[in-house]
C-alpha cells in the first residue's frame, strides 16, 4: 500500500457542494486490491479493539455500527483508511465527519477524501491512517495515543487563536466569506471594497501607535495617571539593584510583572520579603528585560471590554483554584477539576486545564501547602497568581453591575490610548462603586484582548 499523492482542497471541488476543506489522497492499494477486509484474518477484531469509537460511524447502512458491519462483510482498505482518518481527528477534538472513497480509472488506485479543520492536521491524519491500517493488517502494536497527542499539538500550533476563531465562526454564521492570510491570526473577512482584515481582536482601523503604547505598561500607566485615572503605584527596574530601590519607594507587598508580557507570564503577586522579591524579579526577567514593580492591591480582578469607545462587557476573573473535600489532596483535586469536559488542552475548549508550574508551586508554598496537602472540606485554594483564562481561570459576567462613573472611566481610557478595541484590567473590591471611592485601580490596558 502506497500514498501516491496528497492534495489539500480549500475551495469548490467535485466532492461536495459546500464542504471546501477536504483532503484528497491518491492511494495505491497494491496487493491489498485483492484482499478486502473479510479476507484478512483478525483484522476486524484488531480494528475494533484499537478504535472502538468507530462504532458510532453509520456508513452506508445508516445505523450505529454500520461501518463495522461493512468491515465484517468485506470492504476495501481505502474505505477503512477514510474512516480511521476521520476518527483520529475526532478523538483529538476536531469536528470532522465527511468522507468519500472512490476507485479511479486505474485498477487498485483510489481517491480517499475526508474533511479537515487545519491543513497540517488533515495531512497528518491521512499519513497516520495508512500507518494504522498497515499495523492492523500485520497484527503489529500501534501507539494510537501518540498520534492523538501529535494531532492536538499540531492543532494548538496551527489553529486560529480563540479570539480570531470566535470572530471567524460569527462571520461564517453571517455568511461572510473569509480567508486566512498567514500561519498566525491574520484573516480577511469579505472581498473587494468591503473586505476587512483582522488579527485576533485588532482590526485594520486599530492604530499601530496605540498598540505600541498599550504594549508598554509603564508608558500607559503614566499617560493614564496624567489624565486622573487611578493606577497602581510602581516603578520599572532592570536589575537586582533596582529591586531594593522598588522596595524602598513602593513598599511591601509587591507585584512583579514583565513590562511587555501578556497572559500573566512572568508575573508574581503578593511579594512580602526581599528573598521573594529577588526571585520574582528573576522570574519576570525571563520574559522581559524591564520589569514593572507595583504595590500589591487587594481586591477582585475585573476585565472590561471596550469596542469603538463604548463599554460592551465586563467580567469578574477568578484565578484557577480547587475546593477541598476533606479527603482528596491538592494534586487529586486538580485532576478532578481538569476532568471537567469544558476544560481542554490550550484553547481547544471554553476552559483551560490547570497546569502544575512554578507559579502554582510558589503559591502553595506561601500557604505552607504541597501537592500532597489535603484542604478542609469547602476550603478554596487558589493555584495561580493571575486570573487569565489561559492559565485555568474562570470568569463571571458583571456587565450590568458596572457603575456609570466606571463606564465613563473605561470609555475615556480607550480614547486616551487611541485603541478602538481594548481590554482594561481593573483591581477593585467591586465595580458597583466608583473606583475613586473604593480604592480600585487600573492595572493595564490590553490591545487585542482575548
């Protein structure tokens, strides 16, 4: 059996009137042209054992288990490979299900066709499906889980980010055509004079100067402070010597974060000792040469979304955490939380798995906990210093609870920075009272908010 050619179809094609993203694999069955599946001893049993989820494939009989019925009766290997390619993509979390296998004019050569979400994933699935079939034919062991891991890894590397993906899904729902213009998140919506290009939540109308400004947390904070927007007190440092200066000028407790970081990478909160401060500086310096040191403000983490200088949404962001049951240790509680079907690897689902990393272990250490500690029933243990969804956090909609003065502040911030779309991070006890009354502060302004 040999793959002669793999084509990636991206537009109108002979196979489907509305499915444009298809893999077309030209497959030479060679000697297997004379060996349908019912003539290969033990093939059905090995296939059912390796991929029992193929039971859901209806195939031409139109009932669950229909594909397995075809395998028992005898079908050609190209047909089997089509279903394997679809199923391993499904097991990796992709929405696929369309396939066709047709013999060409040349005896023993078939076109195996199936849909894909991302080009590299489709090609990988085609090649892997052939390898799986060959292993099953020869009764050899096969590491299917490794293929699934690779598919997930490729998907996270190549798929559109969550923000861009959501916008594209909405465009599809509105029958707006779209084209991906590069391997990242640059997308064109529409054609001709009505086209619009976006990258994540930045549009072609977004000012590059405004984006540069938002990327520089120190400059943004200075600009907002000059316009009477409450911000956290702090300084920027570039060396360990600067740590001592920050302690003297700002005072404990402190927050350390990279000047141009994002997604909470390199950030450490509630730093209370010199040793912790030096360690936090080194952690932040891995992300950026310049590190912001601010006064640690207690309160809740809010994200406000402003579009076209109008506030459209606000959310309370809750850091990744577990709740004790008096029996399970923290490691087990993390596993239980990650088993939630809404959580997944990277951005594959609504919520993200909680990863055990330095930040998590440091927070546990500050509470004299380890992964083996057993929290009391009902005790909430926070596991991350930031409330980003990408680090396992959750969010609660509080749009209708924002005080009019805070709405005014946020809309004014978007005009001060010049961002047509921005995410404003606020630390406060609540948003129902003006920030000027409850001591809340603006932490940062984000271009392309997720």
